[in-house]
């Protein structure tokens, strides 16, 4: 009985470890998405008035 319990425990722990690895990878991907969004927001918020208004050599453009 103890061998069967130990085998079941090992199997369950391996399953948990596999799921933790998969979750860790998803968290890494989400972190990259968040950092990309934060960079866009920072860049967007830090534009100067010329960039915000869409001025180019040809005049003002609608950038929003």
C-alpha cells in the first residue's frame, strides 16, 4: 500500500510541476505584453505638442 501511495504522490507532484512550468511561461508572456503596453503608454504620454498634433513638413495630420 505504501508503494502505491508513494507512486501516486510522485505522479501528482510531477503533474503539479508540469502545470507550474506552463503557468510560469504564461506569466512571462503576460509580462512582455504588459511591458509593451507600458512602453507605448509612456511614449504616448511623453509626446510633445508637435507629435500630438501630427505636424509634419506637409502640415498637420490627424494622428488620433
